[in-house]
């Protein structure tokens, strides 16, 4: 009986070496390997298997299961990305209701119109022997000083009626409140939180965070807002 002889060169003609594809895959980190890379390696393995010792059914099924799992994880990641994008848009839409309302911000100029004043607060965790609140206009000029006596630990409310040292209404504009306190015999600066009107809402495309912009152009993350007023 005649026997056909098949040379190894004809078997391997136009076949990519598995090692070449594997080494190419190794150029990426495990975090960078994706679905397409896995499929390329899997196909190369099937193409280069030994005809006399093919891949066992169990190994073949296991690899198919791994591929299916990778496919499911990829689809899940896509769904999560879509969900996060949708939630970011919903957060911004809901946050739009804050426009026109007032939020508490620290060391921020507050818009004062004729006849209006400014409300705020000072945190005093250790109390104070005395408090001085200074009001400056947009040019940094001192327009009013408010003096308070000893204060217990806690939050101290601050109110300015919008009048200068001569008891005249100040012109409309941005005014900043700053404070100093005498604590344990030392004079230290104390942050003043005032209510500023929200003028705009913005979202960060990178992480989906939402921020609010108030009078004077200062912004803060919505997650940092601790108080909202009318």
C-alpha cells in the first residue's frame, strides 16, 4: 500500500508560532490584556496544536469557559460605565434645584444688596475669651467691626446688618467676613462660614463629581455642602 508522506514544512506553512503570539501578549500587563488579546492567543493555540496530540476536550471546554467569563465581565464593565454616566447626569439635574438658594461656604465673598445683610457662623471647638469679626469690601477696605464677648465651645452665629461703622447702608457689592478669636490667651484667626447664593452647577467629566458656583465665582464640591438656606 502506498503511503503519502507529508513533510513538516507543508504542515507548518503559513502558521503563526504560538510562542510569537504569546510573547506579543506578554508585552502588555495583565491589566491591559483584553478580550481580543485572549481570543488571539486562544486561536493561535488551536492553530498550532500537535495533530497527533490535540487539545483534550476538558481543556478546550475550560478555555471556552474562561473566554465566556471574560466576555461577561467586559459586558458588565460596559453596563457599569453606562450606569455611572446616567447617574452623573441625574445628579446634575437634581442639583440644578440649588440654583438661587444659599449654601454655607468658608471665607467667601458674599453679595450684599442695599438693605440686606449677611448671616454666617463660626466654629469654636474650644470656646473663646472674645471674638472680633471684620467686614471688608471688594477692594479690601474695612467697613465694619463686630465685637463679641466670651463664647462657649460650639457654633457661634454671626450676623451683619449691611451697615458700615457710621451706621450707613453699604453700597451693593461683594463683602468678605473674617474673624479672630482669643483662645487660651492667644489671638488666632477663625474661619467664617457665610451663606452665598448658588449661581451655577457644573459636573466634572473625568469623575462625574458635581460642584456648585456661588457669588464671586468660588466653587465647591456638592459633597462638601453642609448647609443650604433660602
